[in-house]
C-alpha cells in the first residue's frame, strides 16, 4: 500500500490544492510500480495550512504554476523512494517513453514494460534481454493503435553514471542490433540506477515511469505476510 | 545472494535533518497494533489559527474494494470541500480493509477521537495500512490517540526527530522511512516549505484519483 502526505505552510485554496495534487500524482505516484498490484488503501493527501503570510494561491494566481512545478518535482522524488524500497529491490529503473502520439499511450507502454515480470527479473540478473522489452511494448493495451509503428521504434539502455558511450541502442527502426556490446551492456546493467528509453517516433509526448527489479527476496517477504 | 546482501538503504536515503512547515506538529506512538512493539500510530496536526483552518486535497485508490478509512476520509473531504481539515491520523499494521460495517465504524471512531481532542468537528482524515481483512484493535488505537494528546509535556513536536518518527510509524515492510523536505522561494521573495512522508514497499501500482 502507498500512503503519503505532503505538507506546506503556503495558503492555497482547496480547489487549487486539489488541482495541484492531481496534476502531480499523474506524473509521480501514478507512474510507479513495484509489483503491479493496486492496494485497497492507497491514499495521498496534501495539506496547506497557510501559516506563511502571503496572498492565497488559487488556480488563477501568478504563482500557481511555479508552486505546481515544485510539487510535481517533489512528488517524483518521494515516489521514487518507494520504488527504491520495493520489496527485495536492488535497482531503481526509469522507463522513459518519448515521442509518443499522446501521453496516455506513452504511459501505457511504460507501464507495460514496468510491470513485466520477465523484464524485471532480467534486470535483476543484469541480462540485456531486449526481447522481453520488445514483447512488453508489443502487448501494451494502447488507446490508439497509431501510437506504435514497429518500423519507427527505438529502444536503448542509457547509462546513469555519465559514463560513455552513454547510450546503448538495442533496437532501431524496429530492427534489433545484432552486435550489441555485451561488456558495455553489463556495465550499464550493473549500476543501481537503470534507464530504459523507448522512442516511439509517432508524436511528441513523453512519460517517465519508475519500477524496480524483481528478486528472490520479493517471494520471501510476501510468502507469509499475514503472519 | 545479491538481494540478500542488502544495501544499507536507510543510510543512503534517509536524510539526517530537514525543514518543516510552520505551525504543523506531529506525534507518533507504539500503540500495540504491531506485534513487534514498533511505532504504529501517528498524527499530523495543524496548529495555525485561522478562520477556515487548513486546506486539504486527497487522491485515493481506484480499487473497487476501498478500505474503510478511504471511504470515511472521502466523505469528510466532500462534506468540507477541502476546508478546515486540521488533522490526519494514520495507523500501520492493520489496513482496516474489507472489514464491513465494523471497519467503517472503527474508521469513524478514529476520526471522532481526534476531533474530540482538537475540539473541531469534521476536521480529521484517517489512513490505515497493513494486513487486509483484519479488524483494528480499537482499544489500543484509542488509547494510543489519547496518550498522544494527554501525555505530560505532549508528544507533539515540530522537529526533525518528531517527523522522522512519524514517517517510521506508518511503515510496514519498508526497510527505511520515506521523508523529504525542501524550502523554496516565491517570486515575491516569500519562503515556503514542502515536507513529505510516504510509505510503501509492496502492493505498489497506484492509480489514484
């Protein structure tokens, strides 16, 4: 279960606060997955008590966007901590789907990869198994079939430690790269933070989704949770 | 073997200090819900005196089986239209989910108990996490709430240690408490603070609305 509370001392009207929280949630807490299971109790609150003396922030306030941006960034950091602590997790994985026809399908593709047990176990095993990623993209339940054009698809691992070459292309224009640099792949996959970039090439929208690897420990923890 | 050789996530991801919003106090206690005696009950309290109290927004699970605290809190938020919510009470160790009318009564009882202590009606929201399908040990929960408010010197604090303990009190299988905070400046030069706590390690794929 996810529970969270974000507090601020700004004065924010309830409707502006609700709008801000929804916007942030759709780009943070609703873009994480540890095991693909949705709880009966997931709840996130945001409280603004107005203890700071300044004009109340409403949707039309000149400061609304600035505060909302901070809340999005803040929510993403908090949400990522949950994924880092995923049961048995050893890696934080960012799935970045870009150049999508629309945001919704970018998220559907990112979520499909993030919830694939075979992708997650491959990441735990540090196995550069692009086939599983491709498979998860292929069965994603897209809202618009035009979002995926297999001849435009590009999939890469991107190093998160600024080492070079930064990008390891696995699939380009829908064609798997047959001569993948396996030693470079091993270096990238050995990092505690992994980034998978999927370029759909069908539009301009982008979604980031955060997941973790799946290890033996997950089973150990959840085999007898009730007791 | 790699997963067993756990990284010390606590030292990596738990900050050693923080900044916290003005006029917010928090408390936590080991009420006995958790069998291991760990912290399991916490309260966030707005102490800023204003006509409308604090504003509050919420997003909730879209699972069709919504736990009692979700249903009760949604009702409070709707009635208050996000105005004048001044406390949040949270327990871990028992989710109070799929517990029927008894669970609904217990969630309302938790809210009412805090409302009574702060002397404001309809001013508290509730969250629960833990095992599904078990009833809350309400005597322990209510005693815990009473102790937090009535203990000599009060257990409510606004310092780092109080917030860290609050973050700990809502954890279940988490290996570290999640707490972050930052101070920002508005274009008019006014400084404000964001502080966040969260919990979660498994059954995580939220779609809240």
